[in-house]
């Protein structure tokens, strides 16, 4: 059962009804309204801008595009600062949208704000419409007692105003509440009163009341009168081309004939209702799609205009900034040139003095660098010679040890004993670490970071023999020379190199000695 919205004001009745009577296609209506808004904005007429926003809100609300409707109503509120009946109308419209969306608290908030303004303005009709809307909200929330209270307040005000349209709507609303409560006789009584006051109402209101009368007669079992009323509604719907009311009448007739067990007619009316519903849905979809297409194009055009406007503003700002910057640069360059000219001689003298100081410092550093190079070369040479001397001494001692070892079996017992002591002393001397300590001390002076760096990059702790091997490889000594110094065989050197290599982060193809040289 369709409900009639009860918040329209006389001042804006022509706005709400203009779309139903307008023969323009939907997309042309939107273009027309958008053009009106653009003209109003160009003329800076705040009243026309506000009224056009209301028209746009009504337009989108009728199409069920509530988000666009809300956006336009909110734009009205931003552009219209007066507190008059226009504000009441828009707040009621917003409340009605939220009521349709079942956002009852939001609907109530807008309605109470509208009531407050109506009281401030002492606007009786506004209060009547607000109470009617509050009654509809309460009815949707199943609070029928509160709904009746609000609707009766609305009815009382409309009676005082002798407003026949308001009386028709209020009586119809109260009848609907009693119908929901299944108090059908009371509902019928109020629907009758509504019909009495509806002669000067719009056809939509009259059809809705007649449909309600048919519906309540059907529910009370008076099928003959139910069919009579519903057929009247059907005929009037066809005459006025009101597809929504036509669908409602067909549905009610189908229900009535179904209760009369005339299933054939019930099916026919139900089938016709489905056809009308499908056609109406198709028509609305076409209207919505057409509107959305036009809205997209209009919004696109508005966005382009806004972008162009912003671009023009940016260009103006850029020009201003460029001009200011140019003037600033010219002024800065002038001051800088004057300052530079004044300071030129003084700076030249300072520059010459600095150059002299730098030259002296450079000569000093060159001399120090040369001395350091000579010192390093001397130390490297000494270190290498020292290493070779150790190698030579070790080789000599090794040879003597071997020779004496061979002679120990060819002499008498005393000589044999003596030779053993000599061999032992020589071997002990070969194991002496004092020379190694001195050698590593010299090496650390030349390469102070080497031992620290190699310990940082190894995957496992290095033994003292591996550290010595790394040091000798860093000195670029051959395997043979290293074998003599360490008093081991060349094969042992090769094995030691392999073990050292495994502990270092070195590529398989990279040379170990080159790696240590770079380290």
C-alpha cells in the first residue's frame, strides 16, 4: 500500500508537481535544471541558486537517486543562510529520504530541527507537516500510539487552517495506522473522511485513498465494495497514466478475486500487475540510466571547468610569483654586484695570502710524505731482509742439525752424548719465538690494520701459525721462502695455505696472496 508523503508546503507545491506535469524527457529536465543553476551562479543570485538546488533535490528524490538528492539539499543549506519556510521544506525532504532509507534516527533529527524552526517562525502549516512526518516515522518503528498522537496533532492544525489537502492526507495517514492495527472500521471511517477532503487534491492522493478504501473493504470481507473502489482507482490510474497506482490497483484486485476463489481473474490481474510492474521498472531504469549519463556528462563538464578555473588561478599565482621573484633577483643581483665590487680587492688579498699558506702547507705535506715513503721503504726492506736472514739462519741451523744427526751414530759414546746436546740446543733455538715477536712487531708498524682486519673477516679463529703464514704471504714471499722461515716442507706450506683459504671469504678463482695484498 502506497503512502502519501505529508511534508509538501504550498509555497513549494509548484516545484514538486512540475515534474509530473512536465512533458520534457528526463535528461532534458536535468540539463534544464543544471543550466538554471549555472545562470543563477553567474548572476550571483543566492535565492535562485537555493531554489534551483531544491528543484534538483526533488528531481533526484523522485528518481530514487537519494545520494544526489541529499547532496543538492545540503548544497542548498550551505548557500541559503535565511531561516524561513525554505529551510523547513528541505529538512522535511531530508527526513523523508532517511525515512525511505529506514534511517529513522537521522529522519527524526531532521524533523525535530524542522519543528524547532517552525515554532520560531510560528509557521502552523510547517508544524502540521512536521507532525505528520513524525507520525510516519513512529508508524515505521511500530510505535502506533506515538504515531497516532503525532498524526492527530497534524490533523488538528490542518482543521484550524481549513486546509483540505492537509486534512485528506492526515485522515488517510490515521486510517493507515488503524489498518495496521487491524481496527478496520476506524480505518474505513478515516479513509472516508480523507476521500471527502480529497476533491481538490492531486490525482495521486485521490487514487491512493480510493485504493485504501478498496483494501479495507477487502479485509473486512465486503468484496463487492472492495472491487468497486479498486476498479475506480484502476480507471483513474489509467486516465492519469499513473503506473504506480495502476500496479497497486491490479494487485489489490488480484487479492480480492483470490479471496473470492475466482483464481482465473486473480491470475489475470496478477499477471497484468506483473506486466505493469515490469514496464514501470523498465521505464524507471531507463530514466535513471539516462539521468546518470547526463549527470556524468554534466559533472565531467563541471569538473573540467573547475579544473580550468583552478589552472587559471594557478597561472595567475605563478605569474605573480615570477614577477616578485624577478624583482627580488634583480634587487639581489644589484646589491650583490655592489658588495662584490667593494669586497673584490680585499678578497683578492685574502686569496693570495691563503694561496701562500696552502703552498707552504703543501710543501710541508709533500716533504712529510716523501720522508714517510722513505721510512716505509726502509722498514719494508729491513723487514724483508730480516725475514730472509731468519730463513737463512733457520736453513743453516737445519742443515747443521741434520749433519750432526747423521754423525751421531759414527762416534764414540761421549761424542754421541755431546752431539745429542748440540742437536737439542739447535732445535730449541729453532723453536725460539723471540725473533717472531720482533718480526711481527715490525710488520704491525708497516701494516697496523692487517691483523685486526683479517681476524674480523675470518669464519673461524686463526691459529698463531696461520697468522704467521698470512703475514709472510702479505710480504709477498714465495712458498719456498715461507717453508724455510717456518721450518716446514713446501707441501706443508701448501696444506697450510689451503686451511687458511677455507677460513677466509675468498672466491675459489681468486689468488690467496693477491687477496691478502689487497686486505
